[in-house]
């Protein structure tokens, strides 16, 4: 028998298998009788633009210095939902962002600004900020050195765009709160993910693998948010990576989950993103997607599936998520329990002693400061065309590494033992001048009615997520099906695989930075937090996270030079005009003499408009956030300060016949840094 930190006796096997019956969660607030009108909550939904630099800076997700953004397919948005229990006034702010990772440095800055604006209304306890893990988002937003390497350091402008976008989304949701209801729907989706680490998955015990007979987590879980009987929002959880567009893609985009949101919001609900009050907000967050790939063919070094066209695959995987979520939304029902609860605690994942109750062999274990394994350098074959991350292939000779003092750091024998069989490549947690990734991180529990979220800063594999769900469910006395792992939350620290999976040292194991027993540590700490939540005891904040704003914060990107027009012409000149007549299904291309897009991100606005003539007036019908448009930037050969802007519109089959034009909006920077807005307008053309 084993004894938990809370004092209960049980077998270690029953703990890991999740078969221990738990007592009633008597301490949970608001777990009472619903109101007669069904409107137990105050609900607010908001959305805000969080797009950073779309050109000239690295992207985030593939950690490849050669992937530099060259334009925009779709903007990246922060979608916020504020839910308050009308009986207890407990509230939660839940935010999903179309980005690769919500870094701890971003999370802490958001919390600082929320405190300035709202006082103690929104705190680390009741705010969850999570990422869709979109690998086509803006890079350089992290103050953590390891995560901005590929962008050649910290980029303040893109960091600011993310922070301000998240704060603005929460503020918008806060301002739109009204009485409403939250319903729960469930479904399954079997053709939008595949297990990209099957070798590791097969090392798990049969009872774990039996839960996932196809080695995927097909669960689709949807919250349906209503105000006064009108649908105003949806949160649709499903596990699959944001890697459909692949590491060859160079445009900033929302990836497959961003596409799913677009389909629901724009195409179905008629949302126009530059309006002040969108009528409906649909978020598609992750769960335990660590080993879930959208590239269904699992072809090494050629990411593909369902087709060989990555752009089409992104839409197909997004469409499947949208359709599955829509079906679960339609079948949603009022929940058995009402109320809102939240609890957060920081833990030092780099230094946790683990009780044997949480390890497969029953032996006590411990974690270590973050260490990156050699297999991470190999990259993930199913989701990449390039098999080696260049900054590692070159022996860490990226100049930013030298600027920070190199990568040499002593690795003690006990650390090597706890990390075995990983071959440590870089001791991220002990590098000078400060750790390159967080060791102290936040874990969080949120309850919305009968749904419980166990939120952590890692990419949990499906079996790792299952084990966390089991310990939380047992501690709270709820069914495992009512607990979701909310990965990619309030920080980012790589992966968390099971100890059995770790032995194979696949890519995911090499990026499980705190060692073989990382998941066991998470299980122990989530168990403690869940017991505290159930008994309403205060677990304390825990150790303080690092202040990422202090110390050296280099950026090795040169400043964007003052703009000059292409070929000494004028800003806004049309360099390539559209064909006078095009058909539906064809692509219209226009090129302008432009300015660098990083001069002004056009936050909440657009770089261009597809306009249709209505008598003597022009009406915008598409812009830079539409899936059917692309915005591309380049430097003409031999003109290092000139910008060539290409705008493409794939005319939809449903486009109205009529007269159109394309307007481009740029901002020219002078030698003193001043900006002069300008507009270029293409000749008219006809869709016939």
C-alpha cells in the first residue's frame, strides 16, 4: 500500500490506473442547485488581434533560423471567455491564442497589466492563457533565451502585440458580460490526428493503451455559451498539432485550429473581425496533443495527409475539427453541476522529490533542472521537411548563443542519472546568465460546471494526459471523462511523456526537459492541488517564478532601414496589375511598391482590402484575415531598403459577378523613424 501526500492509503497500481474511488468533492464551490431560468452565470466573450511581425522576423514553432516570415495568410487572434458564477461571484477568464506557445514571460506580463487595469479581479489563480500550438505564428516573443534563438533573440514589437492582444481580448469579454448559460457537448473525431510517436506509445502498459485503441485521443469536448438564449461562444477542445502547413511555409497563419475558428465565426456566423462587437467567438484549444500529428500519412521528412498539399491539408484538418465541434455543440445539454472554481500553484519542476506512489516501479524519484536531449536536435520526421534544426546542426554557433555566454555548463552525475537514458545536449536549466527555460512553473485547476481542466505548461502525450486526468478525477471525486488536460497553458517547457515512453528517447522524450520522472512529478503536484481544491484549503502560491524582465535581453536583428520606393518610383505604385477579367476559381495577383510591414502591424485593421463596386462606392468584401487571400513581402534584388508587396486573391466559387479592385495600405518610414501612411489602388477588374 501507498500513502499520498494527503494521507490516504491505496495501491500504487490503482492510483496509476485511476481505479481508486474518491469521496465526494464536498469543498467545491457552487456545486449546487441550478437556477430555475438556467442562467447560472454571467458570460462575456471577446476577441482581439495578437499578430506581430509578419515579415523580416522568424516564426515560432519549428525553431529553424531559416524560417523567416514573408507575409500573412491569416491573423493570429486571442479569444477570451469570462464566466462568473452568479451565486458565488467566482469567475474565470479563459483565453486561447492562435500562437505556438504562451511563454511564461508573456503570461507574467499579461498578469501585470491585468492587475494595473482591473486590480484583483483577474489573477494567476483565475486566468488561464493557452496556445493552439500554431507553428506558423510570430517568433521572438519569449524573453526565455531558448525559445527566441531561432528568431535571433527577443523581439519587443511582436512580444508587445501578443501581450496587448491577450489583455484586449479579456477586457472585451469583461465589458460584454451578461446573464447566460453554459452547456456541455461531447463527440469524437477519428480522422484529424495520428500518433507520431507510436514506438514510444507501445511501451505503455496494456491498460493504458486500451483506452486509446487507435493510439489517438479522439475526444471532442465543447462548451456552448449562451446569453439570454442566444449563442455567443464555443470552446472546442481536441488534440492535434498545429503543423499542417509544415516547415516550408513562410506566411503567418492561424493553422488548422485558426481555420476551424474562421469557418465557425466568419463563414457560419458572419463575424467580421474588424468590427468592435463580434457576435460569436469560437476557440479551438488543445488538450494532450504531444504525440498527435495532423499529418495523417506519417511519412518521414515529407509531412502529408490527407493530401500532399500542405495548404489544403490545413483547411481539411481544420474543417474536420469545425464539423465535429459543431455536432457536439448541437447536442450539448445543461450540466449536472453548476459553479466555477479555480486554483493555481507554482512548483519547481527542476527540483521535485517524487513519492513512489506516482512512479511505475513504485520507487521514489526526482526531477532535475531542465536539460535538452540530443534527440530534440533530430527534429520530428512526420511534421518537418528538414531533419536537423540548423542552430544545433551547426554546433550551437548561432551568434546569439555566444552573446549569452556559450552553452558550456557542468552536469552533475545525479542529473545525468535522473535524465538517463537521455543524452544531454544542452543544460538549459543551468546555463548562464540565467536559466534558458523556466524551472519554476504554474499548474492550475479550473472547474466550469462539471468540466475540470488540469492546466500545465507542457505538451502532454495522450497517455501522460490520461494519468493526470486519473489522479485529478480521483482527488475530486468526479469521472475521468469530466477532466481534460489543458496543455500549453500559462507557460511553456517542452514535453511531458510517460516514464515508459521516455526510455525510447523519441523527439518528445528528448524534449521532456526535467528528466524521466517529469510526468510523475506533475501527477504528484496535480494530486496535491486537486485535494486542496476539494477541501478549499490554501496551497499557497509556491516558489516565485523568475523575473524574465531583468538581465541581458539581446536581439541580433538589425533595425529595419528607412523605406525607399521600388525603382525610385512612388510608394503605392502598381508594379503588376491584375488581368482585366477573371473567373471564379482563378487567382488575382497585384504587386505594389510598398513599405516594410513591420513599420506598423495594422493591429485590428488590415494591410489590404478586396473591394467590390456598388454604384459609385466601394465595399470591402475580403481583407488580410481571409483564407482566400495572401499578403507577401520581399526585397527586390539590389534594393535592400525597398519593399515589393504581392497580394493574391483566390476568387471563391461564391463570389459575386461584378467589378473589383485591390487597395493596399502601407506606412513608409523616414530616416528619423517617422511614418507616413499611403494607399495604393489597383486598376479595376471584373469577375465574370
